[in-house]
């Protein structure tokens, strides 16, 4: 039985054995983007569900990570790029028509060099898609000049305050410690950005999956790596930072991964400068990739004073009239392995059940002393995506969080967490977690927690409240609809393969519904 519908279109997943065939196309480019390497395609293959084929003598790389089918890169070849694009567009249009998203057919990460190979008059649209940031390697080594004084001072502060040493990355010796640092980095980032929208969480999850593949297969992919050991007060040492890079084109190096313990002040500046000196001093330019459209990341990359920006574009192929297609093809599932979406799942209980004769339930703010019970509740209700003790402790102290518990007979039987997010001109809220002890369900505890969270968000001037819920969880969806929430979209494979999510929202002004 077929499980991968992309094979119906002649597309195949990326494997290590494909490296020579794909690199032949990349090596033909005069000024490649950081996206144009085999290592990038291999490490992101699961997160973005990457598949490829050679069409009209062009390398065509597709992505299916969000349910639609797109060209992750433009067709790469010597001549006949328009013909290759037309054939690739047929594949995208047919696949996306089957899945009711034909308008999503598009081409991403197009360099100026490759854009010039297409007849722009035949394209429906060409739009900017950010830049790669390129720096002078010698300046990154010395961090000289007044405009880099703060970077230089941070680097020197690290070297002065921390006993440290560096080693070239070796998977046999460094993999476990680097993976532990990666997991710690993600957990810290998830806590710090708990109030952000779901897309930022998914981006971090995908990045973590790609980084782990880099750790596992650095040698197979031709990646060079560096690790930084820092000595603790007891004289022991731990890896507090690691980075990977690769040669790009004839004059660039590309830094594809950099992860550091942010508590080591100045380590980020040190490891970047040190890596340039020890690994890439023979290349005049170092490419730090793009900024993912994140304002804070764009500011950081700009603060290193790039000497060049490589522009990126997205292309929309011309609209085509499709022939009839076989709509019996199976629907694709995204393969975001390990993704951890919002924890709002089926732990709310049945709001339609008769309320049993039980002791009164008190809804109140969570206290620090409640955290062990809340952690046990999370572990009991969520077998895969439960919040850690560290995350719960962070959220309980965070002023932007609404953190409630339901207490009955002195025991914590439910918890609800909502987060306030401030925008330039408004304030929004997100229901982040909701759990009820299975033994206490049937008393509308989940509903009471939801109502109180909504009410508190309203008092904080929240205009809109968002949540995600598994599409198969009809009782929960019914409850949210009664509380004023409506569906604003679907999230394919959000809770695992074949388990779609529903993205819901309510206008806070009408959110408080009488009991």
C-alpha cells in the first residue's frame, strides 16, 4: 500500500546517496545562496518534507512540509529553464488542485543569478523574499573598527571571564553533549517565546530537527564544525557552544548552524569570530544566511555590518488550465517529526456530561507550590507534548501569563495557561495549555477554566484569542464554539502524522458567554 503520494509524480526523498548528483548542479552556480547546498536539503528533508527529481535536465527540489507542494528552489540547469519550470509547475498545480490549494503553487529562494534565466514576462509574479547576509571574513576575525566595538568587547569579555578551549567537531566525542545543549537551547527559547504565535514555535522545532541531523551526519555532508568547552567553578568543563559551516561557491563560507548557552556572555561573538579564523580564513566572504523574516534576527545580522546582501525572490508561475486529474490519489501528510504544537488537546472532559455530585471546585491562580502537582497532571494528560517542570516554573512567574488551577478537596485536578502577546497596535491572547485529571472529568472543570482564562484575557485588553485543537476532538471543538470561538484554518498533521489541528479564534469583546 502506498504511503507517499509524492511518488505518484516521480518525486523521491533526499538520501545521502544523492549528494554527488545534486552537488553537480550547485557547483555550476557563480553566486549561490546559502540555501543551495546538499547539506541544507538533507538536514531539512524531514521538517520540510523535501523531494526532488531531474526535469528537463534541471534539478527540481520540491517541499511539502505545510501540506501544499511548492518548489523550494528554482530549477537549476544550464539551458531551458523555462521548460523545466513549466513542467514543475504542472506537477505543483496537479498536486495542489487535488488538495484544494492550487493557489499555493510557487517557487521560493530564487537568486538574482537564477531569476535572470527565466522569461519574467511569463511569470505571474516575482516578489522579494529577504537576503543572505555576507561579511568580510577578516573583519569578523578581528572585529576591528568602531562599528564593531560592542562585538569585540563582548568577545574579549568572554575570553577574559571564562576558562575555555575549542576543538574541531567529532561526532564520536561531541554528539551527545551537543545534542543536550541543543535541547536546552530549544527549551529555553520555547519558554522565552511562549506567547508567540504557533508559527514561531514550529520554526524552532523544524530548526532543531535539522540541527540534530547536522550533528549526526556532519562528516557525510562535508560540514566543518567547532565546539567550545567552558570550565565550571569545580574545574570540570562542558560544551557551551557549537557551530557548523561549509564552503559555498568559490569565495564564500556558509555558517549553517550556531548554538550557544546564552548564559555565557560573549560566547556567541567569540564562536563566530573563532570559527572564521580557524576554518574559513582562506575565503574572503562568510555567509550567515537570512533572517527568517524575524525583526530581532535582522537587527543582529545587520549589526555585524554586512558588506553585501544576496537578494532572494519568490516566483509565481503563470496560471495554467489543468487537464483532468485522478482525484483518488491519497492525501499527503506532513512529516514534521517531533513537532510539539500547543498543548490544547482532549484533556478538557465532556462538557455535556451531567455534573456529578462532588466537592466544590475552586478556580484560582497557580502558586509555585502547585508546580509538582501541575507537572504530574501534564504528564498524565499529555503523553507526548507535556510541558516540562522548567517551562511550568517559568510560566508561573511570567507576568504575561494567565496561569490557573482547579482545586478540589485540596488536590489540583485541572490547570489552564493562556498567554498575552503585545503587538504594535493591539494585544492578543493564546490558550496555551488546558488539562483536567481524567478521574475528575464530567464536572465541566475544563469549561470553567476556559471561561476564567477568557475573562482574565479580556481584562488585560486582549482583542483576539487564539487556540489550536485536534480536529477529531469534537467535544472540545463544540465547547470552544459555545464560548465564541470559530475555525480560522486547518493545520495538517499538527498533532502527528494524520492528526490535523483546527486553528480557532474569538473576538474577546464577545468571548464571555453566560454560563
